[in-house]
């Protein structure tokens, strides 16, 4: 009986050492690594206000562009009145091994400035220029855009 316990204990010890050896070898990249590229988005939240009275503007659309990209963002629903959520894409490059993430690199857009034009039927188009590095540093910041009302020049109202 004592011999069986010694054999079982030595088998368990050998398996534990083997598993520990594999984990240590993986930590030091001896088993190899893989590099994966993921598409991710940074969200820029903008509060749209009427320039004359400061009221919230609901239903504003956006058009984003940069020097080498005529469609530099996507519009997402913010689920809040007067808030426009703009998603700007970037790439995340992740180097990982079997058990560990070794390195993660953010590949920002090549253009350092992104221009956002806010569009609404009742207001004049308003421009907001943002620096890409500033967006990544202040990812939770909410920007404010004041849009002037459109003057339709109503005629025939005289009586």
C-alpha cells in the first residue's frame, strides 16, 4: 500500500512539474507567440446646443473626414437627448502566447486631425476639429457644439 502511494505521489509531482514547466516556458515565449489585429472604436460624445438659447438639439447627424479618409467615423445612438455619439476606428495589435498577453499596441489613424461636421435641417452646419492624440488622452470628455439656427427667410407673412 505504501508503494502505491509513493507511485501516485511521484506521478502527481511529475505532472505538476510538467504543467509548471509549460507555464514558465510560455511566459518566456519559448512556445511561440501569435499576433492578432482587432478593429476597435473610440467614442467621442458631443452635446449639440442651440447657439441662441442653449437648448438641446435632437436629431443631428454627422459627417467626418480627414486628409486621407473621406469617411472617418460612424454615428451611433447615444440613448440620450442632445448627445451625438461618434465612433472613430483604430486598430489594436495584440501579441499573445498560450496563457499570457505579452504586448498590446494601439495603432491610431494616420491623420492627426479629424474634422466632424454636424448636420441638422433646422440649423447651419457646424464644424468641430479634433486632434487624434487628444481624443485618446481624454476618452471620457464630452465636447460641446453650439449650432446657429438656419434663417429660412420666410416670405408672405406680411398682412
